[in-house]
């Protein structure tokens, strides 16, 4: 596993975010930066409680507008209604007909899948122009290729489907809470791919010794005078929970 700091989603770039100036009805042409989810990152998004009113099952979709200004820009959204019905509502923005690029149905906790995808793509997050119809700037647009966005959306959806990580109250279950807290404490970049790999270890599809970074494990073993692969990782769990705690727990039962 490669170590990296978890990006904090604080600002996104946007154009024409201000409402039309009084008198001429025109937008001011400028690039600005706006704050979104200040202080949040993927770890806090994962740990946050899913609201009781949130849809349990729905669809996640990716679309763009036909207007030239939206070339290369995509929007990732979710809905519990038919996707066509939701897309028709975006016509009201006045940027041409929405063009569906990809969609996935029967998604568990679709709002959470959407949110996790947004945070993983934060470097590509881009706010678009002022919407006169909705009296606001739509900020959940991304300047990224459809293939990458679709892949990340699919992986978060698969992780939630396979791991069933949230309990009936919408809280992240203890096993996964420990994993997320460990990754954040060690500044290991959280991604959908990584969470799926951990789930595959839990399912027995990947050996934990192949999953753990050998260099990181050897350094920790050298500090503690330990030798041996998994035994060393398991021995570390007797110390600080911030050091490879889930290497042992990952083999324990993950309540469904």
C-alpha cells in the first residue's frame, strides 16, 4: 500500500459563479474558488452517519450538457426515481439537453456512493456557472474522463454492496471504523480500490501477507525486534492501535 496524505476537500475552482449583475442581466466573467465541505475528507465522509431519510437503494448516474461550455465536464449524481425523470429536471438549467454518459441501478446507499466518489475525485472538482433557474451555482461538476469516473463509482458501489459496512442506524460498523481510523492515522490515501482490496482479504480472496506493504512491515518489525510475516503484524496489534491494527482484525468476522 502506498502512503499518502488524505486530501482535504476544501476548495474547488469555478467560473461565472456570481448571479447576473443588476441592470444588464449578464454574468460577470471571472474564475473564483469556493469552499465545499470545509474540513471534510474521505475518512470523515466514510465515518459520517447515513441519515434515516436517505434512500436505501437507488441509481447513480453520470451526465453532461450538450452546451459547448460543458465539453469535458461531467456531473455525478444519484436518484431514487427513474433517471430519465431526474435528467429532464436538469433541462431547466438552460444549458441544452442532458446527455446520459453512464448509470448504475440497484445501488445500495446511492447518496453515500455519490459522496464518496465526489471526495475521491476532489482534485477534479469544478464548479460551473450560475444557474438562473435554480438561483445558485451548481458545484458538483468534474473535469475528468468518463472512464475514470465510472470506474470509481462502480468500485464504491461494489464495496458497499459486498461489505455492507453500515448498520441499521446508518453508522459505520466497528470493523470498518477501525480500518478507516487506521488508514487516516497512518496517512494512507483512502480509495475505493483500497477498500475493495481490504474486503477481498476479509472474504479470503487475498492473503493478508500479500496485501501488507513488506517494507513498512519490515521497518516496524525491526523497531520491535520481530521477525516473520503475519506473526509480526499480529504482534504489533498488542501495541498502539495506530500501527497495523487491522492486520489481525481483518481475519476476524465482519458482522453483516
